[in-house]
């Protein structure tokens, strides 16, 4: 499969380089109009030339379909995690794994927000976590805790033997705000006395 992918990539590169060079030469006027006219006349007049162009077109269409299938198949494989059960294959959506991680990390008071991105390949599972932490935490300890919890939960949930690589990217550090105290301060600053009756 790798050999076919490499040959296809090489072929596409050569074809696009030739087409790009041809278009540049035409735009700069490096190819005389008479040469273009003679070449087109020869292609239309010669049966062998038309046959060669037809076969080349069929090959290009076939290779394009093959490349599209390879790319779509790779994308589809990367969107799911698959493993074999005694009764057949089981696939799990990476979105489901991301939602599971997001819910599991809500228990950490040090983390304000966590957005996981799960990628699956033949080398294993890569989980990149973009986190927002509170400013009163010790970042090395918290990130290590995040890695341990995510790795343990995912291994326990999926039950796979492939390596799981956990990366943590701290995108923001915010101050911890107690919304209850904040509301209490607002009420204290602007007390409500109510309506007084009986005054003229």
C-alpha cells in the first residue's frame, strides 16, 4: 500500500509540475502560437496521438478515484478506534472519546476548561488536551494529574493495548472567582431598603 501511495504521489507531482510549467510558459509567451496550433492539429489528425491521449485520460481518472478512496479511507480510520471482539469488530467514534474525557475532567477543581483532541493511528492513540487552569495551582503537578487521569480513564474505557500518548497544552491561566462572594459584595454595596408606606 505504501508503494502504491508513493508512486501515486510521485505521478501527481510530475503531472502538476508539467501542467504548471506549461501554463507559465503560455502566460509568458514562451511558446509561439504557431507551435500550439500545429501541436493541436497533429493531435486531432493522428489516430495514435488521440489514442494515447484517451488512454492517458482514463489513467488520470482511475488514479484520481484511487487517491480519493485512499484519502477518504485514511480519514475515516483516523476518526474511529477499532478493536476486535470474539463476535466481530467494534469501532468507537473519537468524538465519543473526547466527550468522555471532557466529562471525566470536570471533577478537577484546578481545571476551568479542558478541550481534548483525540487522534488514532497505527502507532497508537494521541490525545492533545488544551486546558485553561486557575492561577493558584502548581502547573507541573496539575498537568501530570491530568495526564494520569486521562490515560487511566481511556485505557479503562477502551481496554486497548495500543500506546496512549497524552499531551497537555495550557492555553490560558485565569484567576479563580467565587461567584457567590461576588454577588454578596454587589448586594452589600447596593442594599435594597424596600418600599416605605405611610409617607406623604
